C-alpha cells in the first residue's frame, strides 16, 4: 500500500507540473492569412470590422452570398460594399451585377491580391506581384491625396508580397495610393454615378497592420473614400470565408489547438466507451449437445445379435409380423387367418394384384412352416416384403 501511495503521489506531482507548464505557456501565434472578421489572429480583420460603426455611424451588415444573389433586387443608392479577401474569384454574372450596383450611385471597395481575369478586362487593369525572400525586406504603402498631408509611408509586415497595378485605363482610373516604390496599388474607377475602389494590399486592413504603429491612420484614410454616412454598408463574407464559414458553434473549438485536441480526445473516449460497452457482458453460454437418439443404437445392437446368432427364421418372423401390423393399422383387416378372403380384401383395399397378394401369403405360410431358413431364403423374403410394403405405403 505504501508503494502505491508513493506512486500516486509522484504521478500527481508530474500531472500538476504539466498542467502548470501548459497554463503558463505563451500561446502559439496563428499566422494564417484569413482576413476574416471573426478572427483576432494577426491576419484577421476583427479590429477593422469592429471599428466600422465608429467610422461611419452605420453598422456593417454581413453578406454570405454572391454579388448576383445579393444585389440583383437592390435599387438603392448611396450605399457601400466592402470586400477584403486574398483572391476575388467572381463570375461574369456577379461582376455585371456588381457594376450595375455601382453605377446606380454606390461605392464598392474591392481589396484583393488577385482579381478574376474577366473583371480585370472589364475595368481595364493588369496586376503584377513582386516577391522577396529577404527577411529584412518589407513593403510600405502611401496615399497620394494632398488632403492627407505630406506623403507618409506605412510599413507592412515583413515578407509581404508587393502587388500593384502594372497596367491601368488612365482615362477612367485615378491613382489613390502607391507602394513606397511608386507603383500604384490603390485606384478609383468611376462607374456611372458610383465608383469602384480597387486595392491590391488587403493585408493593410488586417489586425496586425492596423494595431502596429500608425497603420490605423492608413486604414482610416483609405476608407475615407467611402461615403461618410452610407445609407447601408455591407461586409462580404462569401468571397472571404465562403459558404463554409463560421456556421457551426464548434468553430471556436476547432480553431484553437488545445480545445480541438480536447474535443477529439473526448470523441475518441466516447467511441472507445461505446466499443467496449457494446460487447456482451454476461458469461458465455456453454454449448449443450442435443440428446442422442439411443433407440437407433438399441436397434443396431439387437440387429447385430440376430446376425451373430444367424437365426434367420426368427428374423423372418419379425419382418412378417411388422408387415401384418401395418396391414392391420392401414386397412383395418384382421391378420389372424390368412385365407382366400384375406387375400381378396387386402388386394381390394390396397389396390394391388390379387395374384401378388396370394404369392405373398403363400410365402408367409411356407416361412412359418419351415423349421430353419438359410440366408438366401431370408434375403428373398425380405425383398418381397419390402416391395409390397412400399406399394401399400400411404
């Protein structure tokens, strides 16, 4: 018992130390670029989404459908539509509905690193990306509007892709911002009575970019091109996180390592419990052999005794008695006197030939009269009795 107590104490100390270390371990930083309003990780957009109401006094309505499905029945104007994603993959129907929406007097902000080719052809621009593997290299963004004061560079996190507009339709495009190398990355294209704002650095609106240094100033100034008090503001979720976004209450658990591991461990424990509890818990039922039919063994034993004694006449009389017993039970005929009347009655009731019945009766009389029988005579009598027994069987 003392040994078990010492063992339990050691295990408790080890478990306590493990829990203490896990509790005080610094959280692991998730560097995934999701740009989701639900994520507070560095490259989520939770901060910006929370600040939109303060900036515009209009709450942002989440949208989780395509441009076509959401905008085809809207005829309002003076609204704003914000899309911040890494890849903007749209179809021609979505793009046509989006441009009609902008032409009615609305503003659309599309911040993405890559755009669909059809949208680029329609609006007349081509983007290019410059990559750098140098850990010390970083991209800085600036806004060119003099109303914002002297040009100021807002550095982005290191090893951020430098995506910019390589070709523009200068007749209808106005450059609003550039990279620190002078390449345009933020433009405005007039569409009817409205406008489309295109930005190639969506990470500039992420949590880490806004909370570091003066990044919040860049985001505020860039968003100032939206209507100051829009009639309605829409925040896109479809092109950012898709239909498979945070639709389940388990998302909070599945996006955090410790909770995810605990959830999977609980599922495994339940599965093992079901597996072992589903097994039969009672003792195995022993296999009981069915009772043997010993009457057949008795018959075999008696037959073997007759064979050993070679008493053929006794065997013949037994077979004759068995046949006559069947005649009595089947046809109700008395068998005490085997005369001509018996022959006629048995032939009539059994439907057999009277001559065959007469020969059978004669053979029975001869067997009874004989003192002994040899094996061939017994065999002949047995075959005759068996044949007749087969004919009168029901």
